[in-house]
């Protein structure tokens, strides 16, 4: 091959090329982002609003509904969900197609929101509606603590807001940093209704006085132009401004008298610099903490970002007041670090195993070194391809590189083994000439097999969505490494062979050490010779009885399909990430104190479990509905490093469930964290039951109970529950509007009085430490405990008299929802659940949809989010990827052989690849997943690669040596059996560390490692037996058809021209 001859003659040129590729890859590797997975989480835009004092249904109807209707259908939207809570907050999330520009998405949503603002209540508009691109990828949690108890939660929350958050948000790679619980500073005006009555005041009048005296007043200028006469100076006039301290607010005048006396705010209320919200309490191992959630920017280097955050916190900690400290109880990069470490360990093990396998077969250290020299070049050079394709270093690309060790060495083995064969057959040939002749024979197969491996993955490059992102990074990584290995096999390997291989090497006198090594190798050769003879006996039988071979192959294909169709499947397998989430639930309307006490007892019990490092508890936040709720809580349980514990995450989940049930007063539901953060909250599936004909809240609740009961009786489903509940105890203010109007009281004043006494009555803003915070009006706690306290609230009547609110307002006990959810524009009840043991998540999703249709009918449906949405829209993507991969292999082979029939002989190896891959998964009790699917693609390419070696040499035997079809098939099988077994064993044993991995990400490693190892073993054992038979069958049929169409053509001419035109 002239191309290779150039490099054989110029070995330094070949070496420089290899060095450059390695250096470029090494430089690219230093700047590539490192993350657990590529960007497979849909970009999400968040819309936040607040309606102070409103209940969940009111917020849903007046805030969430108008916004949802306006946003619905925005460009590239996948789905939209919203939660409206009974503390007046509304959170709406819009998920977009993977790969779209998050900034453009935010602009599009914001434009829709601006158009809907006029439909929102004035109180909501005055608070403001925020629209921002949200990163669901939590990088880490930093917690401020006060071990000595010098600082309370309010102080620490606001210390974080004023001194830490801005610094963290400037760290490269940080998408956002927020205090969980959000209790920012607020000026709290705690009113005393008795004193208001004493001084003949109403809450509305107090609010009006605060607004009048806590405001910026633009007072104008002196000598501003135009002036009739020139002036030397112009002066700005200031008049008052926003207040900034509790003392300023205490001195607000409520009334002044003619005698000079006055009534100030401090005379009727207690004023303090407090918090805007008191509904969340966070603790770390029982002590008060302020949690700071840090989100990663999409595409950022997780490890570098986390290191930068730690460095920033170390710098900030130097300025902390005495008694204030920080810890990092939740850090996802620990799992990423451990996963990368596990994969790198696997990489080294695979590299060493491949060296041993090659040495056993080649039995020459020079051959082994030459063959293995392409591995570092091909693997490290692949990182340059990462940079060009904007890839990251993640589990998928690292898995691909581990598999590539056994793949990239194939081409070099082919070259070295062929050089050795030529040298052994001709004693008088030089090493250089032997290398040239060997490259002439194998240059074509090297190119063909590399094209085949690349062709398998070509269709994947054009796939979109979640699976496209998953497949692309893995597939293109393998394709790049294979392309580089082919380049090295055509350039670097022959150059090294011509220089370092010695002629008559085996005939030289051996030392005692060499004899000690070669003796067991000779025993291996004898064993392999006997194994080869057994193999050839089977090959000859199958070549002769090809009908039997065809029947067995059809049976293998059918059996493989049946196994695949009946094996449980999941999108991405769960793995032990060293973190467990716990959702705590108390009876509806339970106070925050009760929730804190239950969580404190549960947290103490969990901390005693061996293997637990941190227990972070946040009372007042419901992780399942993503809403504030005093009767709910969330716990983050951090486990010790994998090497320091025997307890697994799933085992800890079971222990926590038992502990939760044993403690009176509440319940706890534990979850392993989802494999891909941002796609799911608690693993399993998440969806929303929707009514398409406008069912009421009560009807939706009753329907959700029916679905929950039916789902938990379904054999495919397990632990299905809904977060929707309309039986939360509450009170409804019934207003006698006619009577109120007859007293001259406006309904707006009644609503304002209720909000200013029982709720957080927002007044306006004040300035503190160069920031703006809110002013809230509310009764002291002793005056807002029971329904009778409404008797202490007064409004001003039309005649100027104070009238008790109880004259026309009664509080009636009722039940209602704490959170109202919407999916798209429809009201929805959120459901979460898991597949039953032995069933897949795909089957669980299908079962839930069946339950809804059978129980409720066509006017109801399920809308899916996160992992369930991706899986429900996956369809037959994996099947199409494999089918199109096989089609590309067929087309490449057809072009190479100029035949439509011979490629079929190569493709007959694929059923055996499927049998081994799916058979290994079934034997190990694993589910099929994305990892299994991409492993199947790899094995299909490798199966075709092995088959090509036999078919290619069989064709050479026929065309150049004139052998019969059967003889050519048998000879090719015998000639290529050793290199096929050698490359196959190198790949199989090279992937065993993946299949048997322990530690972080071991489950993912098992899925892909088992698929490729068992698939390749099946191809090596069974495929190698059947391929010669199918070659003989297809070549014979093709030859017969050709002779039938050209009966007078000379057979010799036919052999020269090739029978493959048939």
C-alpha cells in the first residue's frame, strides 16, 4: 500500500505524527469540562410570583392560570408545570427541547409574561414577577453553622445574602446560588390590636402612614434651567427618603395633635429587623444551619467549579465573625470524582490485561509493544475530537474510551500479526519488505473495518433529544478513537514494525529467563492448536451443512429478540451516589414545631447508622410538590466514601423507611437520588393526572384517589402515590358583602385588613446595607391564634367609626388543598411511583396510562415530566439506531465488495452479538437501558469487523489462488482464527473490569461492560463458527445465479471479474 510505504520509509515522520496527535489531545484534555453526564437535561425557565395572604386555589386561579395560558405554546416548549401554595407563592417551570438556547427561551417566556401582567392582581404586580433561566443541576450545598449558638437562623441567612451569595455567583461555572428557605431581612411591624383600639386606629391606616413616610421624594432642583438670568451653580433638593433602621420606623408618626403631642408607630406595634419568612427551618446533624444551594452552569467543568467554590468559601471564611463556620454536607462532585477514579482504575486494568493477552498470543515483547503503542495515541488523541465536537469528559465518554482500548488495538494487531506471518513463511525476506507486503494484504481490511466501526455510529450522530445526546457522545468517541487507530495502523505501526521487528527472532538462542517464559507459552500454543483443530472440525461440518447453520442462526435471532422484548428496561439505571433523599410527612396542617421535633428524632436515629456522615434536615419544605408546607420536610443523607462503608444507598433507604415508621407522629419516605439530577426529583416516574373537561378541585382529588388505589393493585406498579390533597384543614373568610357595603366599608379595605393582621401584609420597601428589603405588617402572635381573633380587627366605616371585622366576616372551618398544581393549561394532580420488581419503568408508564383510561375514560390523561417524559417519547429510537447502523454497515460492505450479496455473509454475525449481549444482561439480572443499547451498537460493529476478516481472506483465496468456495471459506477460517480470537479476547478481557467494577457508578459499568463482553464472547465463539458457512452459502448461491444468467462465459473469466455482480 503506497500510503503506508511512505511512512515505512520515513519512520521519524510517522513518530512525529503520533507525538503531535498525543500532545494535541493532552492539551485539549486539560481544558475540557468534567461532568457526570453530558447536557441531557432540558433547559428550564422558571417564573416566580407571590400573592401575599392568598390561598393555593386563589393563587392557581388568578396567577398561575393566566400565566400558563399566555406562556403555553412558546417556541421549543416540551411541557410546563406550576405549583401554587397556600403561602401565596407561585412557581411555574417551562421545559424546552434539549440543545435549545436557554437565553432565547428566557426572552421568549418573558415576552409572554409581560403580555399577561395586566391580568394579574395588583398585589402580585407590585411584588413583581421574575423570569429566569434555572439550572436544575445542583452542584453542591454549603451550610453556614454556629456551633456555639451565637447566631440564629435569621442572622446567618442574611449574612449569606449580604456577604456570600454575590461572591459565589461570580465563580466561573456557577449558574446560581440561593439560600434555601429564603428568609431575607424584613422590617416586621408586629401590631397590638388592643393599642390600635385604644388610639382609634385601623391596620389600613397604619399601613398608609408607613407608605407616606417611608418613600423616596423627588423634590427637584434649585436654579435648574431654563433661567432668565445666568446662574453659577445648580443644586439638587432632597426630601426624606426610605427608612433604614428599626428606630426610623419606630418614629413614624401615626397622628399629631394641636398641643404638640404625637402618636408614633412604636406606641401601637413592636418593630424589629426580622425575616421575610419563618416557615422553613434547616438543621445539620441537629444544629441550626443556613443551607446555600449552588447550581452548576450548563456545560461548566463540575470539578473545577466545585474547587473554585471551595476556594472562594475559604477566602470568605477568613472574614466570618467569630463563632460562624461553614461545611459542605452535599457535594455531587464527590460522586463524579469517585466515578472518574473508578473508570480510570478500570482503564488501567483494561490496558494491563490487553498487554498480557497480546503477549500470550504474539509471544514476543517487541510485537506486543508495537501493537500497544497505538493505544495511548488513539485514546489521548480522542480528546482533541472532544474539543472539536464540544464534548465533555463524562461517564459516557470515559466508558467509550475504556472500550476503545480493546478496539483500537485490533488494527495494530492485524498489522503486526501479518508481518510475523510473512516473516515466518519466507526466511530470505527482509523485515522492511515483509512489512510492505503485509501492509499490501491488510491495508484494505484495516480501512474497511474502521469504516465499518464508524458506519455503525453514523445514524446516531443525527439523532436529537435525550437519546441523541446520550448516543452521540459515546458513539462519536468510539468513532474518533477507531479512526485514529486506523491512521496509526497505516502509519505508525508499520514504521515501528520495519524498525524494531527482528528476522528469525524465534531461532535465536534463548536465555534461561526467556525459556522460563516461553515454556508455558508453548504449552498454550499446543492447547490452542488443539482448540483450533476442534474449531475447524465444527467449521467444516457447518460449511457442509449450511441449511442447519441457517436454521440455528434464525433460532438465535428469534431468541435474542424475545429475550430483549421480555427483559425489563429503564432509561438510565440507578446507582449508589452516596446520597439518600428523605421526604418527611406529618398530618396536614401540622405546625412547623411538630415537624421539627419529628425530624430531629429521625435525624438522630439516622446519624447512628454506620456509614452515614451527614444528616441535613429542612423542615417546612416539600420536595415532592416543590412547595413550602409546614407539615412536610426534606432530608439529605450523606454517606461516607464508598471504600469506608459496606452499607449501600438502597440498603440505607430501607433502614430509613423502617425508622420513619417506628417514630410516632409522622412518616418518612426515602429515595435513592435519581441517576441524572434535573430529570427527576426522587427517581421512579413523575406525572400529572389531568382533566380535559374542566373538573373541579374536589372532582380531581376524588379521581386521583381512584387512580392511586387502582395503580397500587396493578402488578406492574409499586409505591404509587399522589401529592394532591384537598383535605388540608383551613378556614375560609365568609364576607357579608351587602352588610359591609351598608356600613360604607369597601371590600378592598376588608381584604387589606385581613392580610395586614393574619398574613404577611406587604407595605413597601426599606433600604439596609445598600440593598432594598420588604416591610411587612402583621399582628403579634397572641392575636392571630384562633378564629375568635377576628374580633380584634377593625375597619373604618363610612361615618368614620371603627367597626369590628366580625360584624360582616366570619371564619368557617373547611378543608382545601395546600398546593394546587397545573400541567400545561390544565389543573393536575401530581403522581409519583416506581415499577414493581421485575418490571421496567417503560412498562410502569404504560401501565399508568392504561389505569387512567380504564378507570376514568377518555376525558382524563397523564402528562409526564422528567425521566418519564423522555422515556415515554423514546419510542423505538434504540431499535432504529441499531437497524440503521446495520444498514450503514451493509452499504459500506456493498460498496467495498461491489456486491449486494457478500455483505449478507458479514451481517450474519449480528444475531450472535445480540444473543450474547442480551443473554449476559438477563443472566446477571440487569435491566436493559441506554447503556445496553449503545453497547449493542458497539458489538454489532465488532461482529462485522471480525466477519470481514474471514470474508476478505476467503475472497483473496478464491480470486488469487483459485480455490473453490468451500476451500476458500475453510482456509480463511483457519488463517484468521488466531488473530480473531486474540483481538476478541483482548477486547473481552479488556472490558471485564467494567463488567465487574465496584464503587461509584458500578451499576452503569455493569450494564455496558456486561453487554459488550458477553456480546463479543458470543461473536468470537459462535460467530466465528457460522460466518464461513454463510460465506460459502451466499457465495455459492451468488455464483449459481451468475452462471445461470451467463451460461457461456468462461469460468476463469468469471473468477477474475468476480461473481459478485450478481
